[in-house]
C-alpha cells in the first residue's frame, strides 16, 4: 500500500519539527496510542489499538527515526505485531516552508499480514488515511496552542 499525503501548518518549519519530534505530542495525537516510550536515540516502543472493519487488536510496535535533517526531513520506520497480525512500513516526511507556514509531505508505504490483512486492502487504506488525517489535525491544534 502506498500513501502520499500533504498537510499545511500555520507555523515555521522549526515549530512543526519540534512537535513532530515530541513523544508526548505524538502519543496524544496518534489515534489508539496507549503508550509511547523512548528506547534510545531515535527509537521508540509503542502500544497501539487499531480497528479495521470487524477486526481490532492491540499492536506492539518498534519505531525508528532516521535520515534526520532538522527541520527539513526525516524517515520513520514502524514494525508492529499483534494477535491479529502484523503491519510494517516506512514514510519519508519532508517539511517545506510555504508562506505563511509549512507544508508537510508524507510518502509512505506499508504492508500488513494475518487476520487484519484479510479485511481487504481498500478498507486498510481507508483506515490508514483517516488515521493520518486525524493525527495531523491534532498536531495542528497543538502547534497553534500556546
């Protein structure tokens, strides 16, 4: 599955970058995220509950950030496993100054297996797109907040 998405923020790339690198903001904005804790430099462990159609479950995820070029770009890689299957993927995230703020471009690829994959690619992609939209909408609110 490939997802390309763009989001605009009324803030500088430095301010957007700061929120994207803040584990507390990520945990608060990632739908279904029950826990997010650092494991070391740019590595995290997360517990995330996800539902796709009639299939739902909790996933234990390893998250790594790489190729960081503050405040311009980074790569995020996720490997998640649960009783209902697995999901793994990565995304390149690029921040571009766009007067009067910042445009964030996300180019992601992912695959899933197990019971959760049986619900179908279209349904999984729809849930992924809604999750991404909800995440970035929440982040926009956190950036505007004092």
